C-alpha cells in the first residue's frame, strides 16, 4: 500500500466517519442524557460491529449479501425495526431532574453499547460500504489481508474520533437541555430522526446501497 493512497484514504475515510447517520445521532442523544464519557465508551459496541463488517469485506463474504436478495432484505427489516424501537423508547424517555443527576451508569453503559452494536449491525448498507470503499485502496500487487487490516485499523481509529466528536456535541447540548422540557423536545426530535432513518432503511434498494 502506497503512502499516496493513505493520503487519499484518510480524509475520505474521516468524511465517511463524520457523516450524520443513526449511530452518530445515537451518540449525540446518549451524551445529552449520560454525558461525554459514557456516550464515547458506549461507542465500543459500534466498533465491534464494524470489526465484524471489515472481516466480512476482507473475506469476500459481502458478495453473498450483495447477491442474496433475501439476506439483504432480512437484515434491512430487522435493522429498521430496531431503529423504530429506539425511536419509540427515546420518545417516551423520562427527563426528571433526579434521573439526569443520578443516571444508572453501570447498567446503562452496557445497554448503550449494545444499542450502538445493534444499530450498526442492523444496517446492511454498512457492509456494502466497506465492500465498495476499502477495496479501492488495496494494492492488488500485494497481499490483501494485511492491507485490509491496516485500512480497517485506520477506519476504526477515525470512527472513534467521530464518536468522540458527536459525543462532545451532545455533552454541550446537555447543559442547554438541563431543563426537563427542553430535554423532552430534544429526545423527540432525535426519536423522529431515528424513525426517519428507519424509513430510509426500509425504502433503500439493494442497488443503491452498494
């Protein structure tokens, strides 16, 4: 892999990491409720899902997903259903002063990480993005596996920065949304956006997801 390729890959990759999406929206919403560090650490769940997707792309198994209409739509329906579930939960989320001052951190951290994982894993477009994006920077004259490992590690590092950036936005919003009514409005805005993302996932065609 050439240094020139890396100079192109890194900014392009970071732009992809920073693009607004369900996971980044979830990081913002979680940070407004639980704070910067909880939201950032919960992003490990997303990274674990992406590790699996990178492995799938590296082994060529994503071609199975791209070729199988049934597999694509099954994952898509499950992912959309989970986004709708999160939207419903966030819409009805409690915003009392007591809950904001004493969040159930130990239990919430595991639950939030699981949410991040499931939102990422429930989007078949993410696997296809890895399939279409990463291979463009692989030198076919060299062994592919080490290059996928390097590119994947860079992607995950940049994704971690994106998680922190969105969590930082959420943590600053948290101060403004300390009032219960404002928090409720924000939760419902995020819930609506998550619901819209679920609708977008449902209407996405396989040909446009590649």
